[in-house]
């Protein structure tokens, strides 16, 4: 509601200012259709997820208080989101394979949890139930470390808010992994002690709080970017390389959209620094490099061309 009110106020003021003949602000002369499209897209996604989580909390409260509802029904809002993510990645093919695999891991965890709790399958241990969730958290942690390491070597250009959010996300995922490990160990080492239960109850809201703080930092950063640029997409020229089959576009600097980070600028590293980065960290070989001088073979002769 706060974001909708702020967006409405901003567009009203901008439309009023753009009609003034003495206006010099470039934002006032910007067409606001891209801003409206991005804002509506963000609002629909955020509103849907928030509504689903709110319904899930209500259903979980009813299940824990009265015990008259199965966990399969409690997870109904989450089933819709998870299945929607899987179908979107498989049918529409708008997601990376790793994201579809992450949705599948989350779906597997929910199915195993429902079987364990609703049908009381004792043979299905908690270690097996939480295995997909632990793998998912490991993938998220590795992806976050890849992004932050890319920022350190200069491939990703994170803002201060995005970098702080990345650190908060890592602490949140590590706390969630620690929570899963302690829960499994405590379940195997019965009976559980009061200190372990107290630590688990403190660790769970801590991870949620860290994740929410990171999301808030990214949301504020995206909101300020919308106010500054009006939702217009930035133009980044591509480099061209002349090959035997003609001119082809090579990977160059640009902007990509990342979940939990928003828009992130990236720029391929200079190949002359490749050996230096590899000496510091072998993982730097995973980041794209770009050579300013490409060696081309044309008609059996070797020639060098520099592209700017």
C-alpha cells in the first residue's frame, strides 16, 4: 500500500511538472509507460506472494491450534507458487535450469514433509525429509558467494545496498542450514534438551529477519532507481567481431536481472588480468573475460583488429 501510494503521488507530480514550459528535469519529459509496466509487474508479483504467505500463516495457525486440517491443505498457497514456478520454467522456458531445479527441490521437500506428517510414515526419517531443503540452501549459498565474489573481482557492479543485501542473504541461508542440521542432530540424539530448543527458536526468526532486511535494502534501491530513471531501460552498446560467417556480437557490458538483487550491472573482465585473478582464486575462471584485441584469420592470413 505504501509503494502504491508513493508511485501514484510521484506520477501525479511528474505529469503536472511535465506540462510546465520552464521544466528542465529530464524525468518530467520521460514517457511513463515502462515505469507503469514495471511497477505493475512488481506489484502483482509482490502482492501475490504476500497474499499466499499470509494465507499460509493463517492455515498453519488453524492447523496447530485445532489440528483439524492436513498439512497438504495448509501448504495449498505454497503449492500454487511452487508449481507455477516449475511450469513457468518448463513450458515458458523463461528461467535458468538451476532455478527450475531449485523449485523442484522445494516441491520435493514439501511432498516429503506432507507424507511424514499427514500419513505418519515413520520409515521416512527427518534426514531424508530435509535433504532437498539442505541441497536448496547450499545452492542458494553458492550462488550468493559467486555474485559477491564477482563483485570483488569487478565482473558485477553491485550497489552498496545490493552488496549489503547479499551479505544478509548469506547469513540468513547459513543460519537456515545450521537450523536444519541442529534439528536433525537433535532428533537423532533424543531426548532434546531445553537449550537446543531455545537455540532453534532463536535461530529461525533470526534468519527470517536477516532475509527481510536484505529484501528491504534491495527494494529501496530499486525504488530509487525507478524515481531516477523513470523505468527506462538503459542502452548498452555491444561489441562486434568479424568472423568467417560475418559480424557477430560478443559478450560485453550490460544489465541483467537477478532474483533478490534486482538489476545488476556486469562487465566482462580484461583477459590480461586473468592470470592475476587465477592466482588469487581459481574460481575466477568461471567469470567471462573479454579481449580488446581479437586475432582473426581472414583468407589464411592472421590480422589483428581492435574493437571499441
